[in-house]
């Protein structure tokens, strides 16, 4: 039985959600505040629902039973009844038992932030790889929550055979059956993703052999990554003002300058409190960062919290093991936020992906950062050396071939290729060492 997403409730109608957050010093990064609740409301909208109320509770520590305390639960219940809400969504992560208790007390479905994000990913993943990654994350999220959550899988009747399915706890036998089922699914999904990694590795080796640099666009969700990719490549990715609007990685070949082509790809937007299951599951996609030659960290400077968002992205880059990769900070939406009087960061680039402002400066910065001595040269191959032409097509950017007394090839070549063919390069001058 497939799990329904938030926008597919039992009546086929739009879901209305009361949002609840707990602010507590013991929760650390999982603590809620006004900003995170506003972000949660945007996530609900992305999922196809609508927030109809917000409650932010402050406590020294969470209540182990109901998370926010019985009194505050009553307040939530009243808001649900008064607003005809169909669900309650918490900005914090809840334990399986807390979800069960809160569902019983509130009388409507209860989700936590991680569950909502997983739901959005389930709706929006399009490629086979993306769907595999989301499904893996869902099963990893579900496994510790089996008790009290028996709508995901078809259940066997109890030992008596009486009563509707799911009307009672599944019992130890059914729980173990479900656990084994989920473990098998997780193992199968990991194997399929490993095959995806293998294919990606083959493609990566081919790119490395051809010495085509890889540029990865990273940033907080809704920072303008897809808009930037569209602006510089014409990729045509839908770019809407919604969180996680695009999830699947898009890769394009980009001509940066007359001597530099790169493979450029966007990545899924990062967000605070990104579910651990998603970080793990998406490593098959995000591992591209590890092999990138350059990162473009897109930052939405029109957002009042852009510094915090940039910090979150930096932390996730470190978690993914990509902190040693050269990075250009790309401050986006400057047409709406920056003035000429504001101090600008050295080595950063300031753009508007929407208007195209600053794009030439960005390409120039990429070209400068990835400059490895690539040059356009004319190679005069004797006819008995035409076998070298196949290698040039594989490893260089061949722009023209003319047949005369020799085979004259115009190509953009790396220093390694030029060193191999220097005897045939027109006007070749041995490069000087740095100490000369």
C-alpha cells in the first residue's frame, strides 16, 4: 500500500495544518523559533497544504510524553477545532511514542518536520535515482516508528481474526514481519543506489580522462540555483518561489570561455534541520560535490537570514566531506538587496540570476579559478600520425580539421596534451618553469 502524501488526504481535499514549535535550550539546533516556523509554513505550502495557525511554546525541556505539555496540547486541540485543521505539524523532530500520543490527543494526523520534508521529496522526485533515494530515506525514517504507525503497510488480521485491520496494535509477530520487510527493502534500495554510484563513477572517470572540470552549484533551498543554471546554460528548469521546487540534479555542459568547457550541475537545496535520513540517502547525488573541481555557493542576500543560511550550507558541505574544494560565494538577488555603498566581500561575485546582472563577472571568476593552462593551438599532424587524431577527439576540444600537406587540427588542449604533441604544434615554445 503506497503512503499518501499530504496533498492527497482521505477526502481528496487540500490539507490545513496547525504549526507547532518548541523553543528549548536543551534542543540545540532542533529548537524552534519564529523564523523556523515561517519556513515550516513555506514547506507546508510546497507540499500542497496551507497553514491556518501557529503556536510557539517555550519550555526548559520537552515533555517526554506529549513534547509540549498537556496544557499546551489542549490549546493546539482548540485551534484545530476552531480552524477545521486536518493535521498538526511540529517544527521539531518527535519520537514515535510522542507522535502516537499527540495524534490521539489532537484527534488529527500529526507530522514532524522531518516527516513533512520527506513527504515533499516523495512528491517532487522525478528521476529513477531521485525516487530511489527518497524511498530509502522514507523506510529509514519509518523503521523506528512502526509501533502506532500501521497505515503504511497492509496488515494481517489478529490471532482472533476479529475486528477491522489496524484497529488494534499489530502485535509482536506483525511488527517483526514489518521490520523484516523494511530491512529487505532498505537492502534492495541500497544495492540499486550502489549501481547508480557505479554508473556515476564510470561517467566521472570519463570526464576526468577528458579533463573536463566539474562545477557544482550548492546553496540553501530557494536561493536561486535553478535560476542561475537557466541563466548560464538555458537549461529550462522551472524556477518557482517555493522551497524544494526542484530535487533532481540537472547537469549541463557549459562553455565558460573560448578555452574552457565545464560540466555544471545543480544540487538539491540545503535547509536547516535536514533529516539525517535524507543526508545519507542523497549521498549518491551529493557525492558529486566530493569530486567537483569548484563549488558555486549561491546565497540569497535578499533574505534577512542569509548569513545563517550560508552557515548551514557550509556545515553540510563539511558533513559531506567537500570542505577542501575551492568555492566561490555567489551573492544572488543583489538587484533587490545590495546597494553600491554596502561593503562587498573580496573574491565573491554579486549577481542577479533573474536579470543577468553580474553573470559575465561570474563566468570570468570561474574561468580564472579553473585556469590550468589550457590553450587553443594548431597541430600539424603528418599523415602517418593521423592515428593521434582519435585521441584528440577524445581528450581535447577539436574545433576544425583541414587536410593539406599535413592534417591541420585546431583544438583547445590541456598542458598534458600539448606536451605529448609539442613536436607538431605550430609555434610551440617550451613553457618556462616558475623559477626561471
